[in-house]
């Protein structure tokens, strides 16, 4: 069983506020299976990103205080997901696949100049000594830190829009100690005026989702057989 959820968090606390059970097409399209599993007639197949997008929509409608939408690459890689979040008036900081392509900005014109995947770009930036260490969370035993680089880019995807007409955003790359390749790649629509340290600390708050799931497992029996 796979669930999709939305949690809200402050700088110190987190709580899940919405949850959907993901049902594969093999279930939703099988009438006998639907009857056995008591699946309501109103439930139709939706991908996990589609389920995930329903949740911030409901949160906005219910006037939940707005925040930055954080998600892993399973959701953030899709340009449709990112675009839909922005249409809700929300900013995002989401993981993306290493093969995601972006246009680098020309430092003089600030217009898109070269296109490449974020993984090859990470190695170039590493060779150029661009990564800097940042402590992003105070731990109970030790501070959590890694090396990061944050640059302004334009995401490259096939939507018919010219590169110079697209929104500029942050590409944030995390490279952990002792690892041969970056751990995570993120795209974020947060403003350019934000400091890199602020960006890192906001985007890395996604760890609070794991804390929320730990609480659900311990207090409500989630994932226990």
C-alpha cells in the first residue's frame, strides 16, 4: 500500500493534514476488485503527482497558512507539477532527476545561454571549486551539514515556450561528505534575492516529512502489518 500525504511544518514542529491512498490502474479498472476492496464509485485512477497536487489545492481552499511546497524527485521532476504549484500562488523547492536539463544563464545578459543536464553540471561546478559547506540543521548529537552549490537557471522542458520567456529559478545541489556523486538536486522558484543559506535551510526542511511519518507509525500504526 502506498500513500501520498501533505504535512505542514514550522521551524520546530510538523503535522500531516491530508492523506490519499494510491490505487494502481489494475485496481481502479477492475470492477470485481473494486467491489472486494469496497472502493467507492467516485474514486478514479490518479497518478501520485496528481494526488499530490490535489492536496495543496484543498489546503489553499481551506485557507491553511501558505508555505513553500517541498517534495522529492518523484513529484518535482515533472514540469507539470511545478507549474501547477505556481498557479496556486505557492513557491516550491522540489527534488529533480539528475537527467533534468537546464539552461545556464549568461552572467552578462542573464539570459539562457547553454543547456545541459544537472548531473554533468554538478561535476563541472565541483571541478571549479564552487561547492561550499553549509550547516542546515542543528542535530541532537551533531550538526547536519553538507557541501552545496546554488545557481540561477532556467528549466528546459518541451512546452513550446522560448527559454528567455521562462521563469528563472534556483538549482540547488547537495553533495555529502565521502560520496562520489551528489545526493540531491533541487529546483526552486524562491526569489533570487534570497540568500543561499536561507534557500538551503528552507529546501532541506523536507526531512520533516520523515518525522511526520515516524509519528504516524508510532502513534497510529501506519505501515505496521
